[in-house]
């Protein structure tokens, strides 16, 4: 399991096998297939490369380095996986943080 952190250093997402779970609540967010990140509807919404989770514009949503570990929720039951949409072209990666929060990013 990999823990991903927001820009404040707060743990916000767990990558468990190939699916994303909110860190402090048992909320399924989406899936990882290769480097592509998919939401619950099966749309490619970004990438996970070298421990950095990025939006479709290449900006950082979360990364695997941080420091604050709040209480962690249990892992929810594994949901069924929808058919996955196509993968768009990957943009150049930015050192900037995304303006979207992780729930807005995943659409939950």
C-alpha cells in the first residue's frame, strides 16, 4: 500500500493494489491501470508516475512523500471495475500543484 500526500503534507489517498481509497474515510476513488488513473466512471483523469499523482494538465494532485498521518480508515470492500475509457496523450509534467482537491479530481 502506498500513501499519497497533499501539498500541506497531510495524507489524503491510499493506493491499495491498483485502486485508490481516501485515506481518512473508507471511500473508493478510482483505479490505476499502467500509469493511467481512472475515476469510478472509467474515464482517464490523470497519471501516476514515479510516486506522483497528476491531473490531466500534468499538475500534482498528490505525491508519495509527506509527513502528517491522521487516523486511517479501514479499507472498504473492493468495488467492481467498469470498462475503462481510452487514454489521452500525456502532457508535460509541471512542478505546480493542481487547483483541484482530490475529491474534486476523482469526481466524488
